[in-house]
C-alpha cells in the first residue's frame, strides 16, 4: 500500500523521469555522517531537494551535537 501511495505521488509530480525506484536511490545519496559527535551532512542535489519537498521531508536547521564525554 505504501508503494502504491508513493507511485501516485510520483506520478502526480512534475519531476522528469521520476520513478519510485530511482526516487529511493536518489534520496539514499543524502547522508548525515557522525564522526565522534561531529555530524556532517553531504550536499543535497537539486533532485533530492525536489524529492524531499514532494514528500514533505524537512532537513533540520541544526543537527544536535552529542556530548563526547558521555
């Protein structure tokens, strides 16, 4: 059911050449890397930004920082 809903949203979007499969692969390229409490985001491509907007995914303005002494 989730896949059908995703397919409907993808079909209604104006993103050229977007399928559920390549949408999932494109979105998976965006990563947040945690290295000893320091969190770094890689760059979001225009396509990933469009996909996130389509599904209402918001990126936090600031990532929480973990206490390295804990």
